[in-house]
C-alpha cells in the first residue's frame, strides 16, 4: 500500500472496493495497527477525531482499539474464540473497556443479544460459537463490537460466506446499530451490488493505491478510471447458453432423496435427528448445468456430497446413467466415483499444502488403466493450459498462488480425468468480481469443450444467470421450485424464491450510461 488517503464522517458509510491484493484489507487493519508480519507502517498518519492514533501506545492505544474503533472480521468462526462461551466473549470486552461489574455487563450483553434479534438471548449467552450458523455467528460478532458503541466500525467482507437473505439481514442490522450511535462505517467489500445499496461513498483501490473516490451514485453512473469501469463490467450478467443435448437417460437423477443427520448425545440427552434432505427429486441432462440455490443449512452441499459418494443417503434413490448407485459395487462403484468429481468451496483447504500443483492435478489419473507416467504428465500440462495457468505452475505449492489461481487448480483436478459429472460447491463465492468472472467464463468454456454435466451450488443469484440452464431452489431440505433460469428470474412462483430475488442487490446498465441498482426492491431509499 502506498500513499493511500481516505476519510469518513460520522454516520457515513465508506466502501473500499478493488480486486484481491489491491490493499483493501491492509487499509482497514492499518487503522487498528493489526497489520500481519512482515508488513509495517512506514509513513503517514491516521487521524481519529483529529488525533494521530499512530503515536499512541500501551493503555491509550488499547482504549481506542475496541473501545472507540471496532472491527467485524470476514470469518466470524475464526475471530470468535471457540474455547469461550458467547456470553464470556461479550462480557470480556465490556469489562475491559468500562468500569462496570459482571452483573451489569451480563445485563447489557443480554439486551444487545435481544436487540440483534436472537430468539433466546439467555440460551445464546451460555452457548458456544460452533453451535450457531455463519449468519448467527456474524450477528454475535457484531453485537460484541457494538456493545461498546464505537465511533468507527470497520467491516472487512462481513457477509462473503453468507447466503442472500442472511447477508441482507446482517448488513441492515449493522446499519441500524450504526445509525443509533451515529457510528461511521468503513466497509471493505468486493460485492459492488452491496456497495451500491448501502454505501454513501466509495474508494476504489488497485495495487495498493487509491485510484478513484467519490459519492457512490457518481462512481456508478460516471466512473472515471478504466479500472473502475472494468470492475463494473466484470459483474456477472446473463449469458445466452446453448441448450443441452436431448437424451433419454439423464446423467444424474435423484428420486425422493433423503439424508438424516443423527442427533448428537449431550450429557444424558440425545438431540433430535435432522432431515437435512427431505424427499428431493431432480435430473441433470448431458451437458446441462443445474444450479442449486437456497439459504445456508437448506441441504445444498449435502446433496452434492451424496452425488460424489462423500455422504450416504438415508433413503430414496440416486441414479447415475440409469444405474442405481446403491446397487453398484466393486469396480463399477469405483468407476462411477471417478466419473463424478467435485470442486470445493475453499480450494486452499481442499489442496494438499505439501504437494505441488502438478501432483495435485495428477491425483485422479492414478486409476486410469494403461496411462504411463509420461502420458499423465502430458495430460496435466494440457489441463493446466486449459485453465489458463500453464505447465510452469506444476511445481508451485498452493500457498504460492492467489485465490483465483487455486480455484483454477481445483477445476483442473476435477476435469483432468474427463468426468461425466462435476459438482461445484460455492466455487466462486470468496472471489472478487474480476476473478469470479474469469473463473465462471473458464468453467463455461470447459463445459462446452468437454461436455460434462454440472450441479452448481451457490448462494449468489447473479452467478446463476451466467452459468446455469436451470435452477432448483431449496428451503429446509426440500426443493420448492425448479425452472429454466430466465423463467425463474422473470416469473418466480414460490414466495421464498421471490424473497431471495428481492434480497439480492443487482446492478444493471443505466439508460444514460454507467450502472444503477435494478428494481425498486433494491433501491436503498426503500429500506
């Protein structure tokens, strides 16, 4: 980061946008002196209420950090201590920054839990972070920060991993709490739709520098810098897809699929079983992409894991090319599993950090009969070229790659054996707009070239219109609506589908040039 300057007035929301590596998070962490090693601040000042806080040390700095400037991090499960109850973490900050007793701190924490619309504040107070969903953990993180009524709230990608409805709930709650206390918000995000809906002003960063700034409406309608225009052009937009080939037998078919997660025993009591998937049926034709959308916990990923053999169904049937998977055994079952591959949500977790890219991509080729080591190496080089990396990346380790490059490696590993079916589970959710567009275009091109079918699991509805032929909407373990992509967006039949579409901020080209929020439901003034 170099010569970056920005300012926020009380009660205003300033969004910092840019692709990965542009310096967005570095700016936000520098304010609280939380730069990771080996980064250090070399020059410049950080003025807070007119005082240079870079000169503060010890108790004076601790008073500002947390007490007057709060931060909500991207991943709440990492920032919440798994060894402490929710209540202990809420009370800790209050008692550290304010001279109050434990009883008063508990009462204020319970009141804040009720304020953020937690159903049972007392139970939540004594529970542990792992007992809550991602959206609930982010609410708890927001509560712990806003309990101290900071004058500045820094939110670093606070809703990246959340589904559309929960994302809107968390952000609107954050804005409500900030308005009650006249708190300024520094919002770091790569989602330009969210920025358009919530931010008053925007700063665009590239390569550690601020290249454009101004009111949100002006930046969207009249971007001055080529890079800003490229960011806006990279947003997922509908793409006309060639219809899949007609076939008598679908590649994959689910018939009344059921998956039950057994309840865990806690002390002397067993928790009730959960029907994660409840009587789901669908088909995927050769060369077709079926998008599976819905809120977190609706059963999307569980279905994907069933299809690739990572989760055993509790009932119903799964058919692969007309064969019942429950009745395939031995070599037939192994061949089926090799013909169904998966691209996971977090490529860094799914790639072995000890192995080079070439070895990772070559892994599925071990079971190809008669394939020599030389042929395997040649196949790996070919697929690395196909995904836009090249053979030179074969010796690199996963930590040496960017997020977009790691996702390309994950896609290469999935298609290197030329599978008939690929499950892509939130494959682009953590990527910025420009990289997301590149990966989506790459995925679509590879599908046209190799003809595989795909179940594309996502919570980003804008992505669906770019990649999917049909859409299935899930809620509480069931499919509530299935339709061709454009039909579903134009004429949603189910109330839940309509709620999903209304919650997703969508940018569309403005008549006079530039971009604007689409529809009255996405207008910030309507909130």
